[in-house]
């Protein structure tokens, strides 16, 4: 049987034909794909005469088609539908891909051609996007070590290979550890506070994990677990909290040695490339510009955030017998919200049914802003039965792309929520986007409705903001497609899309009782909106703690990194040094389960990006408010100036073209209650 990856898919939009793909196809396709691209690069280098933009840079853009096809689907599987076989392939592929990337980035002949073109780039008559591509390719090769000597390059290859293997091991250990840490409950009375549908989902989760009885409270990726807000059994809350915060700290799934090894190797690699530390290397290629600028912004917010958290803690402590503990915080905060605002998150859930949220909420907002329409395609294959596909058409009826959703939690899926692209848009390649949102919602038993929390609804809107960034891409070169923007800019469009959750036109459409169809009562809505700002002290402090922890690990020099031997002690000292070690507010992610920065998710030294992008987001929300909110002309402007441009223009230039000026921080400070 021929390998399906060796030719473009015949399915619409180039969607991978998973009905023909088995695990046995992946490794041979990776081997064939890397060999194919090496041959393509060799042909570029062997070109006669002086290099041209077309025979070098454009040819490089066209190269690697087979590798791209297999890698996009395979790493989607790694994150969303892993298995022992997939993990074994990943362990083999990770060092192979690291070596392959180095072979191209460090090819002296290829760099000589690109360097020659770069030195006379302003004489080549290139359009703006082509000039930017040449500059991008040149900068990427320099940052990858193209100007290092042979000995240094050989060391760099070894470092990249080792780091690839380590981040793969971290991700695998974290997934296994999270599954192992799920809390099994055998006494139903201990589940008091959970809704009936949540209890049913917990029973199903227990059966899926091999238990013949009881209920399983599974863990989501962050420290805070949703059940902590509703469980009345304090001892169970404590058990769940400790299960969450001690992941990766002992036993067969201990990640501490992996964390230390990653930190040391990243520090060494950055020094080899001429940077004082890994954070400086990463942020040099971001909108923040310098690690000092990113850290200064984070640290400037800590005093107000911690002061707000202290005030919240004092109020919450009044409802607890004895001392307030971290596992009490969410439960007591929910009590205060009910008492002060007459709002109960559990009372909202019957009005937040998944299918209606998606079609009458997420999709409706996008249709109102951009004129696009969605038609579900049940005839298209996927890597897992849970995946659903929608054909997306533009306002003029022309096909725009394909959107997929893989929403249910399962043991084979890593925690969190994300967007990825199976096919990038590119005019050069004639491809339209195929994008996928992946979440970890609890799947209800067959026949029962999927009722969401408000936070889960917000996550749906957030991730669809990333999807729109991919779907609206209008670039020539695949290097710039969709979300291929600086890491501290990529969260900006997705955070903006969250605003439509509470837009009256949208919310009244999707927030309806799943049985009666009655709209969400006005008093519940008003209470929910009034309560929105409550708890920002906790939320900001836990986020800043994680971001500053990321910076602390990645601002170490090689010598400093080599001196760290105790992960947990370093974590505590780092947080104390910046005033973010709140005894009742643990970091959103602790080091041992910080997948964003140690698991290969691409946020190493860049977790600050969320709040950096929130400055732009809050300022943009203010702009929409000033211009009439959900209107086609507003959506069209945001699409034209930001969403469609991808990485083809400077990110901050795109922002200025949209907003008419540089961003202002005041809207963010007001949103998070940091104005004093």
C-alpha cells in the first residue's frame, strides 16, 4: 500500500485523508519528507550563476511539502490523540527533525546565497512582502547559528537534539502524570456541590480509566481545578488541590530532572548564539524587544495585584472556620459572588449548552462581524470520532477554508486548549486554510446535554479568535500565514474575540435554557456582568507568578543554571524575589507541569505574552466600543489590518494601521483593577 503522505490529499482543502492513514505511515513519511527537502535544498545550493530571489528564497518556500503534510497531522495526534505507538514514533522523530532543521539552517551554501541576496536586497526590486521574507529568512538563519564556526555549530546540533528529546519526554511525562493524578472518589456524598451532569461525566471518566465503580475528577492543565469552586467537602478539595500542585514532583512521572536539564541546555545554547540568556534570545525576536522590558512590565504589576489578592483573601477568610487555605479560595470566592452579586456559576450552566454556544454564539459573532457562514461537513474524515468539521465561506459565498473542533477531554489528549493548522493559506502554493480548535471539555454521557461554565464558553471564543487569524490569512508566502506572528502578538486577536461573549446581540442568541429555550434571565445576566471584575487580584497574581517564574528560569546564565539543583527551592526563591510568592495563590502553572515552557509548546521565556497582548486587546476592545461594537465595518477593518496580514507586516505596524496610534495601557489597568 502506498504511503498517503507522499502525495497531496485529494480531499477538499487538502485535508489529510485519515481514513487511509495508519500509525505505520508516519515514520516512513518523515524519513521520505526529510530526504526530499534535503534534496530540494541541495538543488537550490547547486544552482548556477548568482542567486536570485526566485531560485533561492521562493524555492525554499516551496520545499518540504511531504514533510509539512506528515508533521502537521502527526503533531496534532501527539497533542490530541496520543498512544504508546504515537509516543514511540515521537521519540524517534524528535531528534530526526532537530537534525533536519539544523542541516538546513546551518547549510553554508544556502546561507551564502541568502546572505548575498540580503546584502543587496534593496536593489532587487522586491515587493514589500517579498523583501520581508528575504529579511526573515536571513535573520532566522543567523539566529539559528549560520555564522558560527564549525566546532560551535557541531555543539549547537547536539544541544538542539538533546533539547528536542527532553521537551518530548516532559510532555509525555506530564500527560501520564496528569492521568495518574486524577482523583478517584468512591463515596458519592463527597461529590456534593457538583451538578448532576458533572457527576455523570465523572462516572463515565472512571469507567474510561478502568474503574468498575466510583467517580473520577480529572485534572485540567492549570493549577486551579474547576471542581474546587463547588465541592463542599473540604477534605476532597484539599486532596484535589494537592493532586494538582504536586504533579511532576515524585514517582515515575517526576519531571524535575527534565526541567533542570532543559534550563541548562537552553542557557548554554543562548550563550553559544551570543545572548546572555534564553529569555534575551527569545524576546529579541518579539514585539517586547528585550527581556528586561518584558520583566519590567510584569514586575510593575505585581504590587497592585498582590495587594488586591490580599484584600480578597481577608474577605474570603471570614467564611472559613480556622485559617483560609489555598483549596478554600475558589469555593469561598464563589460564595462571595453569590452573596454580593446574587450570581451562581452553577445557575448559568443550564443556559450554556455547547452546540448552541458554538452555532448561535461563536459562529454568530463571526458572521455578524465578517459576514462569513458555516456549514457542517459530516462526510469528511478525522483522526478521532470526536472531531467535527465546518466549511467556511466568505460574505460573497466564496470558499474561505475549513474549521475543525475537537472539544472533549480524553486520556490520550494533553491538557489545555489550543489552535493548530493542518493546512496553511498561501497564494504561492494555492492552498486554503484548514484550522482546528482543541479543548478539554468533560464529555457528558450519551443522550445528555453538554452544559458549560462561563469560563469554558470564554475559552471557546478565545480559541476561535486564533482560528479566525488562520482562516482570514491573505499572504503570498506560507512562512507568514495566519498565526505566524511574534509570540507576544499571537494572543492579541484571540483575546479580542472573547469580547463578543457578552455582547448583547450574541449572548441573547446563545444563552438559552437547554430544555425550555427561555433566554438567560436579565437578573442573572446583570449579576454575572457585575461579578465579572471580582477576583482579579487572584487571577492577576497567579498569572504574573507563572510568567515571572518562566522569566526567572530563562534569564539564568549557563553558570547560574548549572548551580540550580532543587527545582522547588528555586521556584520559591524566584517568586519571593519579585514579591509574587503569595501563600494562598500558587502560580497558574508550577515548573513541574508548566507545559507552555518545558513541553515544546513554544512559550519558553514568552508566557508573559498573554498580558503583553492584553494591553493591545483591552485597547482594541475600547476602540470597538467607541465605534459601535459588533458591526461589519468594524470587523472588516480588524480583518483587513490585522487578521489577514499574518507575519507579512511588522506586528506593531499592523496594530497602528488598525488603531491609528500606539497602544495605551490604561484600559488594561482598569480591566484588571490595577489602577489603585
